C-alpha cells in the first residue's frame, strides 16, 4: 500500500512552502496525489521527485532544464553540465570581483578616508572596468603578498593610467621582453646589452611608475622577489631569473651613473 504523506509533512521534510509546491505542480514538475476530498498529498515517488528537483536546482539548473530531464526528453547531459559549470565559474568570478571591491572600500574606511555613496559607486564602476581574464589569478597572488595599503592604492590610482593604456598590449610587450632577456642569459650585468634591456624594462613600466605610491612600488618589489612561491599561478611575462637579472643590472647601471629611465623619487636603487 502506498504511504500517503500530507502537504504539511512534505513541506517540513523538503523545506518547500505550500506555495512552492503548488508552483512546481503548475509547471508540471511534480504531480501530487489527491484524496477523495480533493486535497493534495504525496507518495514516496513524488517525495523523491521533489528531493531530486531540489538537488538539481542547487546545481544551478533552470526549471525548464529540470523538466526536460524529468520528462526524459532527448538532452545532451554533458553539454548541459559543461554549460552550467561555465555559468557557475562566471558567478564565482563575479563574487571575487565583488569581494575585491568590498575589501578595497573597507581598507580605505579603516584608513580614515570618507567614503560616501558616490565614491562607493565609483569604486564599483572602476572595478568593473579593470576586470580582465587574468584578474582572478592575479587577485589570488596579490591577496597573499600585497598589504591592504598597497591594494587600496592600486584600486585608487590605476584608473589614472587612463583609457589609452591597453593592458593586453602591455602584457604582450612584457612577454616579448621577458623572452628576449631569458634567451640572452647569462650575460654581463654591466654590459651595454644589459643596460639596453634595463632601459626597455623601465620604459614599459612607465605607466605604472607615473601613478605608483610607495606602498605599491615596494609591494610589487617584494611580491616579485618571492616569485618562486607563486610562479605559474599568474603570468607577468617573465620568470624569477629574469627579474633577478634586471634587479642586478639596474643596480650596476645606477652605480655606473647611467640613466635607466623613469623611476619614482622614493624608489630604492
């Protein structure tokens, strides 16, 4: 004999309200039984269907997708799962962006900066503009190695680089320069070739140098000095060996009295 479960017990078991149960019934997702007086009730099969529906909704599937699965209509389950995974990844990135904006705002508040609604909205818009495909990778690295002050300064000052700054083009230039330096190693750090590489390096760095604060500059130096800890997680276009060579070649050039290019007045040799 089929066990009959009334709607109150179903609501308690599933966490679904009576209104939600009626909605799912109207969409054809579940078909409750009826008592002689016409009251809705559920059997074990209908209750299991509701638990399946809840599980599929938790995975992010739409009600239409769930109905197609329940109706056993032809459906490419692999494609459905892959598309849903892409959707969830997009949502995760959006959450990461929101977290970054909120962390930046909180840091500025903690430093005593007045943040009103207009400033907060500006930070949100700036965060939207600055997002790239590599943002999540870099965020994971900078979260570990940058101070809150440096991260707040980055969020506030990088928009000053202007719309003319092309992040993708800059990344390609860094990759090209890093590759050429790597191919030329080992080399004399005091050689003309080394000096040329140093000057090209600081020329590429110029848009950042123009807006960098002490916290940003030192934070970047410290992060790259520890590149062996995060290399492979994000790609700056060069490896630790290239970074170490540029540091040594820069010191050699400055000791020899050579102009290496634009550097902040507070930058250490």
